[in-house]
C-alpha cells in the first residue's frame, strides 16, 4: 500500500499532464475553444426546453434549470465513462513501450471530463440567476452529489476500462446502455407520475438519478433525502471497489490484448 | 567489480496465442463452449537468470524471434513476467522505441513535458532541462509546430534528446543508434559514449556482432527463448559465430 502511494506521488505530474492533454485536445482547432464547454450545454438546454417545455405545454418557468441540472451531470457521466472505456486502447502505443501505472489512463479520462463539467456549471449559475432561482443554505448540499458523481463515474470507468480491453463490442453496448440510463434519469421530464405508478424502482434503482435528484434538491433549496443519499453513496463506493479490484487483477493481461 | 544493479531471476514469459485473437463477446463464448481457450501457449522466454553489475555493458545476441525484445520489455517493466522476478536498482532509461509517448496533435514543446512525464521525470527537472533538450534535438523553431508535421527523423531526434537527458543507472538500447542523419548520429553516439563513461549499466540489442563487440564487455545468446550462453564478450562471440555458421 505504501509503495502504491509512493508510486502515485511519483506519477502525479504525469496524471496532471494527461488531464491537461485531454482538455487541450478536446477543443483544439475549434474557434471557441474551451468556451464550447459553456455554449454546448446552453444550446442543448434551449433545444430540450423548447421540445419538452414549449411543445409539451409545460409552463413552469424554471424548467430550463431543471433540465440543465440533469443534463450536466448525465453528460459528465456519459463522457467520462465513454472516455475511460477506450482509454487503455487509445494509449496502446504508450502502454506497449513504457512502464506507466495503467490506472492513470482511465483516471485521467474521468478527471479531464470532470474539469470540463465543473467549468460548465457556470452556465447553470447564470441560467438559474436569470430565471430567478437564488441560492439558499441548501446549496451547500450540492457538494455531496458533485463528489458522488465523480466517484460513481470513476468506479464505472474502471470496470468498463478493464472489460473494454477484452471485448471491443462493449463500446457499442455501452452506448445503448447509456441511452437507457439517460431515459431513467428524468432529465427532461418530471418524475412524479412514474414515481406514483409502481414503477418507481426504475428511477430509484438508478444511482445517477439519485445523484441528480440530490443535486436538484440542493439547487432548488430542498433538503436531501436520506434513503437516496445512502443508496447512491453505497452504490458509488461499491463500483469503485469492484472497479479497482478487477482492474488490478487484470491489468497485467492488458498488453496481450491491445 | 561494483555492486549489483540488475538481477533477473528465473524469468519466464508465456504468451497465449489464441486468446490474443479473441476480442468480441461472440467469439469469446464460442471459444469457451468449444473449449478452445488457453490453447497455443508460446514461451517467449524460459528460465532466464543473470545479473549485471554497475558499469557492465551487456550485448544481447540472437536471431529474429529469439526473445530479445521481449526480454528488454520485461526488464523495462512493460511486460510482467509470467514467473520469476526482476530486481532493478536505480533509474531505467528505455530507449526502446523513441517517442512512444508522443502525441501527434501536440507541439514539440508540449511533447517534451508529456514524454518527460511518461518517463517519470519531475516537472521542475524537465523545466530546467528544457533548453538543453531543444538544443540537442536541433529542432529550432519547429519546436512549436504540432508533431504530426514533423519528419520521422525529427521525431526520433526529439525522442532521443528527451530520453537521454536524465542520467540513468540502467540504459536499454534496442538498435536506436541509427537515429537521424549522419550529423545527428555522430552526436547521439557521442552522448551514449559519455553515458558509458559514467559507468552506466547498458543492455544492448543488435544483430551486428561487430557493434556488440565494439560496445559491450559481456554478452548473452538467446535462442527460442532460452539462454544459450552468458559471459565475457569474446567467449560468447566465438560461440555465436559458430552457431551462425552451423545454420
């Protein structure tokens, strides 16, 4: 354990470089550059608000904020897990030639998406203020879902990164799975009807929905629900433990498969 | 002689040829049902043991497919040996394939930091050596151009400059002495000679017996993953000469 921490310290700089590289390359050669991380969610929010707000005759004025909270967390989760899934293969040329602790690749993939996600929260602040949602004491709670989403994404990312080395099909399967996750996250609809219908487990069983709903409570000034908090926390940490375990078990075989 | 720097103890490396090809779920289950998994074992290295002291320069001889590159990669830590252990003391500079950690979209300057980090250098160390690296690689104003626009010679020059800037205890050379044009080759050979003078331990793979004789004081012969000979350069060179003639 001590050796692993020492090793981590030694490669901290590389981790930083990989995170920087992810951010830099994502927006390189586009005119707006990093500003895209603000413009993109804003544009998407406008589209979703028009489709699900105006066309479905939803007259809640704060609906865009509702959409944005869900969309931001979901898109971090989906981008982060997708990037980790392919991270080992993307860096195959490096892995084959130099020794580097391999978990750095999925970890840096998740972290660089997290940085972009944190930057894009600026949009949320702006839109919320414009639509008249002002911060309350409960906003402090937001730190909990913001950390949990990072842990959950890292855990899923490690599991996917490991499996992705052995089965290329996973890339496509995961895209479909992400769609399922998206629809069960209540990003652009109110969950009330579903929660009352006896199918509430579809939402409540989805840890990402739990995290999103906690985040919304914080933004809209409501207290956290205890059961949701406990479920999401346990689930997130469990994925990390499973992820680290299988990654550690399999990592020496990676090189034979890439 | 000095202290032991590298100890390779009973190292074997097994590759699983069939499992290398399975990379879809469908194939996996078909193979699993047919019980075709775990077939076609291939031992790239078998029971290799030797140790090197500070200042030793080992030439590794052998035909294609003898396991030379695999051995170097195991020592560099890229492969984990199936059985056996490797003890290394000090820093290793693997000049296996130069610029393995390069990113093509990054500029030369950015790649210096990235590749340096891949090799495990510290940030302030790279910053202090930055000018020296740029000067040695002879890239001049190209240093701020994305790497994808470099010629292959420029790329390997940069790779060589970064990989050799640190003073390693163990240097792994896989036929990289033929980097770049004549002028740069001279410069790189001088650099490696300088490192030799500092009593660095060297592992060197080459097909040219001449080159090995000129550079090394010890040698080993690998044949189909097995160590056929290990010892002083002159003895081993003689055995190798015979081996080639017999074939």
